[in-house]
C-alpha cells in the first residue's frame, strides 16, 4: 500500500428537481489512476447558499463542501506514488422551486435525500497530470439528531464513477463519503425546529470523515471485510500468508423482520462483460472461523455473478460446515443457484453449470462479488476466511496495490 499526499475535495448537493448539467472538460493530457484511494483525515467547511431557515425563503439552494483531505492510502492495483492535490472544483446548477421552500431545513437536509451529488478531485503525481476523479452519487443521508450533524454519500442510493480516476473494479459502486460537521444537533434544532426554530444556518466547519473511492472491499451494519494473516491449506503453493476475512455479526432476526442485516464482501474482477459460456474457471476456498460452528452457512459465503438479463448465478454450499475446515467450491464441476431473474424455469437451486449457461444464453456479467451476510444464523454471528478466488485466469489471494 502507498501513502498519499494531501487532497482537496469539493462536493455539491442539489436540493430540488434534477437539472441538466454540462459535461466537465478535463484539460490537458492525463492518465487515469487505477485502483482505489481511502482518506481518513478530513477537515474543511460546509456552506449553505442561501442560508437555511425553518420554512425557507428562496426557490433555490446549494450546499458546498470544501475539504482538505489527508491520511490517504491507495490500493487495489494503484501504481501511482507521491500523489498531490491540484485544484478541486464543482459546479452544479440547482433547480428552482416555486414556493420559496428550497432552503427550508427539511427540504435541504432530509433524512434520506434522492438528489444527485457530484464529487470532483484533481491530482498530479511526480509531474504527471492525473485524470480527475468524478464521482456521482444519489440518496445522500443526513443525520441531524445526533451530537453532531453528519452526512453520508451515497446513503440509501448509488455511486458511479464512469471511467475517471480511482473507479476501482466496479465503476465506483462501492465508493462512499461520510462527513461530520461541527454543527451540533442542538444548534440545528435551534434554527430548524418546526415550532421553536429561529434564525438561519449559513456555514459549518467539517471536523472529520472518511472518503473512500473505488474500494473492492465493502461492508455494512457492523459487518467487516479485510485481509488478515492466514493460509489456505488446499493450495500449498499459495505462500502470500494472507486470507480475506468476511465477518457478519448478528444484527437481525425474525424479530426485526431481518432488516439491517450485517454483510461483508469484496468486488471481483476478470469476467465482467462475458457470458456464462465464456467462463472456464469459477471457484474459491473458505473456512468458518466462528468458534464451535457445526451447521450450514445460510448461503454464505457465496460468489455472485449478476447478469444483464436481471438474473444471478450464485456459487455457495448447502452442506454442514465446521470451524476451521477448509472447503473448495467449483461452479464448473459442481452446482450453482439460479435466482432473482426471469429464467428460473430452468431451475433454481443447485443446478449444473451447463444448465445455467443454457438458461442465460447471451446475457453478460455486469458485476461479480463474494459476500457473507449470514450473521443472522446464530447469536455469535458468522465469520469466514476466503482465499484463492478464481475467475478464469484471475486468481485473487492477496490485496492488490
């Protein structure tokens, strides 16, 4: 992993109906930075223009974050060193309303927004002009009731990086930005409470946060994914000394309707754009790490191929698992599940690979990942090690970068 330099970043969150924006012109010859970057030291300010009020006073609103970012680590195949920030700019027209409520607190900072936000960062590395990052997110989530106001992108929505720097292997899908403001929940309520609110909010310092662009690892609801020391005895030639740990704590059950279930996974590469017929190898090894385990895995860990026809092919095991016992799963010689698509008439659970190929025909792979989301299986949760994920000629057994 490579330590990175100081970065500046600007975010703009439009708070009304979506508008057409002009394309960004990237000046000068540049190189698109591969892989990912994660930065954990974030500071700067947020500006609300015009200022927020309880009921609003304007037909337009724009929120801008200008941030100084450091404590950055690059990975997932990134080869750049000594990356420094250049200029960071963002311009996004904010559509108008007709009742002067665009800058009302509840309109501008909803619990779960649906409007797009664009993040742009410009870079250079040892004299090389690096192509900027342009990340588009929807569904920003504000928390205005905690000790400090915070915002997460993409929140309940999605993220996309259409081929700019640090898009990772999935077009920026797993990219996230979380920011904490100096503005407290009490200060927000003093202005925005629907009954007692008074005054306006114009600016706030940003005191912390994390910016993660293009990562292959993902998790949610206290799940965790990361490379740890370990070995796969099924592949003696694998001497890198690390395995992928996917840990899914118990966070959901029938009592809460199986909502907010923890998950942890990794985006995989090497097969996007191919049909199932073009897959010559698809396998992985895993071992349960939860102490005293002797049960099924609840469908985890499973390797998922999402297809352009809306279907999914999943490689997992229905057998009983025991702690510390390594298992090898092979889709080509074994069986897969065929779910969530329009072709389930071909079969659903544990069908042959050839049947899956025939079922989906010319449909192509649009995403590939491995995930553990079976913490609900026991109060102890479900923790697994995964290694030697093989997709055609690509073998993933250690972090890249």
